[in-house]
């Protein structure tokens, strides 16, 4: 990844997901984020951080650590934050765009360009979702309740990851990817043919690139899904 970033034309806009990477579930470690920051700075790139799943990995504060890292660097960067998932406002597509620019003159110019773009794109968009978000986040009692609900969602997905891994043990297969990855999606490592096998023979659904929705799992189906994965892995051995 760092090699690819160094090979880009300089400067380039580099899009980076902050946490709960979609589609892989593979997040960078704090040490790896520091290397990314160093590479962005050395190459003169502009980082565009995308945070759509804040609170679904380790916590609302913990998940924003890469943002704080960039903010403390003195580099300009962009940050998009989606509240579509965190506030269950998916149909409203509620979010914000932040542009961090240390030079005030350039910040003023960027704001002018953003206003022009917003005017051309949507002018006056529907405000329901934004008003709901403002109501929840602006009221201390509601915000605390919301933070508790995000915690419950995160713990449930983490429980499904742990449960799938444990269920895999009963079938003699290692489903360790479930524990190594974070967020509501994961890469299984299965090929398109193997994903088709899951659908046709076990009614377990994912997309052909091997991604599955961990948030779609429930406790009653863990054994069935683990058994389906075990069957695919055993078939792979036989094919080899």
C-alpha cells in the first residue's frame, strides 16, 4: 500500500477509510497509520479521510484516533463523516465534510469553492436527517443514550465475530478472519465459485468478492454459517 502511494503522481488525492474498512474489515494499526502519515507528507499528497463507521470498531473516541493524528500533523486534509449508520439514518444520507487547512487565506478560498459546489449540486437539500442528528447530538441526555446504543451495536457485532470463530472450532476449521477484522463487514477469502457454493448449497449469502456482512449474523444461525464455511473449506482441500 505504501509502495502504491509512493508511485502515485505527486501530489495526488489519497482516499483512506478511518476504521471498519469496507469491504475488507482490515484496519490499519496505530503504527501503520503513522507510516501512512509520513508517506503522505513526504510525497506531498492530500489525504481524504472517510469515516463512515465511527464507534463500530473499538469506540467513538478510539476509532477517531487517525483523524487526531492527522489533525496534530499540521498537514491539510479532508474528512468526511457519515451518520447514516451510526444514527440509523441511512435513507437520509446524513454526514459532514471537514476541510482542515492550516493557512487561513487558503481556508477562505476552499470555503468559497465548497459553497459553489454545494450550490451547483443540491442548493437546499432536505433537512430532516440533519435536524435529527442535531437534536440527538445537541442534547446531553439524548447523546448519552445514543452513545450507549452505539456501544450495544458494536458489542453485538463483536459477539457475532467471536461466536463465528468459536463455532468454526466445532467443525475443525479456523475462522480467525472474524477476529482479525473489525466492523460490520469481513473478507472471508473465498473465491467467487466458493461464494456461489455457499449460496446454492447452504443459503448463506455474500457477494462474489468474498465479503460478508457480520452484522447480518444472529446467534441462532452461527452454527449453520460456520458449518457452511467448513464445507467450502473442505471442498477446497478436495479440489486441490
